[in-house]
């Protein structure tokens, strides 16, 4: 049984005339008659009395008419709800972010986007880089702001900025009064690092830099998120290498010193599923891509609608 058959039946029942019903339905009468016969055969009952004097509903037809109207109305409500859901989804951008990206780049992008598209809902969820990549692949978020670099089929990225690595020291550490520090001065220190499985590229970079400085870091503790790691540094458990933005993001009594060595730094990037691009997401991506090539601020361009 198909919804169109219910519509045909209801129209014939209202007109009690196949010719007029066919005209209302903008179809020929023979196909309409065949559809009603097929419906009756499927139900195993006659819905209409047919005679030379005209057409009349049978008792079964009268009972079926009430239910058919309810079913068709419910189907129309369901279709309307589905269309409304798609329309609402099209006017929403779901954003995943790590806290470092939020503080550095995301607020200005959001502000510029809202100026042009105030009707679009921006849904923000803090997530690790690993979870953001999973969410992008599963299409539960539209765009993520992550620690890069990443290599993931189906995911496109653009680098927004690179933060140099700096040393985080306990406030009473003997080296805390220096203006800069070289990694070799930390060879006898206890290190606190973000777990390798959470930030593999950062972990590998720290290990490589320490090895270049002539030592293997003594990692006494792994910790995440960054505020927990820095709280452990503040307590005197050890030292760490963190992105430079940490000194403005985390207001703790931690001493931050720049390294004398040049480091590749920590990449902050935007990532999105190349197969999931609504019209509004395209506008949002315009701002993201612009911010990758210019300073973000009051002059951030507003995308055309």
C-alpha cells in the first residue's frame, strides 16, 4: 500500500465519481480505476459499490476512509517535520574545539560570522583533537579546531597559527629567575607531559628536541588536560614544555620562559569533512581560511551571503 493510493481513494470517496476524481488528481480515469482496484485487492475488501447509477462507499470503505485520512495527515505532518529539521540543520554549524584554539582564534571568527548571519546557530563543544577527528568522520560536528598536523583521508585542514614551545617551571624553581632557557639546562629535571596518545605530535616533538639537546627526558607524570598538567608543575612535581599560549590561557603561579632554541612549535588548525559542507559552513570556512593568512581582528572580512 502506498500513500498515493490513499490519496486516490480519499479523492474518489469525496467525489463519488471517478471522472471528477481523476480531474482533481490531474490524471486519466483508467489509471485511477486500476489503482483503486489494486488497493481493494491488497486489502481483500471492496471499498466502493459500482453501478450504472454511480459510485458509493461500502461499509468497509467508510471505515477505511476515516483511517486513510488520519494516515495521510500523519504522513504529511511527518514530512513537514523532516523538512523543518533539515532547514534547522542547514541553519546550524556544530563546532568542536580545543581550549587553546578557542582562546587564540575562534572568538573573532564567531563574532565576524554572527554579524552577517545572526540567524545561524553556532553550537560549540570542547573536545580533544582525537575526538574531533572521530566526530568529523561521523558527521556529528561540521568543523573542528585542533592541534595539528593530522593526516586523515576525507578530512581537510588549514593551519591557523603556530605557537612556539616554552618551558613551564614551578614558581620557586632555581631556574625561574632567568629570562630565557636552553633545553640542556633541563636534562636533570623531572618532566610532566601530555600523554602521547592524546597529543602524539607534541609528545614526539618534545622527545626529539630533548634528544637534540643531548638527553632523554625523565617523564615522571603524564597529565591532561593542560590545566591539570600545569597545576602539577605549579605544585613542584616537575617541569614541562607547553605551547606559548598557555601563559595567557592558564592563570596559575607557573613561570614561563622562552627557549633559546628555535622549535617547530605547536600547530593550531581548522579541520572539516570535505563531504559535509552546507551553504553557511562555506561562509564560515571563508573566515577560517582568511584567518590563516592574516591577523584576526576587527578587520576580519564579512562573507557575502
